[in-house]
């Protein structure tokens, strides 16, 4: 579904940004359009699977919203590499 289709439909878009913490070795919710979404998991897939149910609970409790929601999850991770100098 494109953003244009989302805008023209009754579906509400929720953007959730997740990131990887290499020191703690966990994926976590960095930002969400819905306040109060706090979660972490050992893998990105595990976190992605938890987010929809948690959002439903938060929307029911805080927003009083009903209807269809489209969740866009944006993931971010980084890694360092060392390139040795040429001999």
C-alpha cells in the first residue's frame, strides 16, 4: 500500500523506528508515533512480532481509537569495520 493509498483510505499510519544496541545486544523501540511504546528483544523479528499487539493495547488505552492501522517499522543498525593500512 502506498502512502497515497493510505492517505485516501480510512487506514491510519503509525511509524515505529527500531534500532540495535550492540553493547546490550538487543533491538529496541527508538521512537513511535504512539506514546508509551517501549520494548526490546534479542532479534529484530522478535521485536517486530511484539509491536502490533503492544500498539493495539496502547491505542485502546490511550487513544481510544478504532479501525485499521498500518504499521511501518523502520529498522536501523550499524557495525564498525577496520581496514588495515597497506604494507
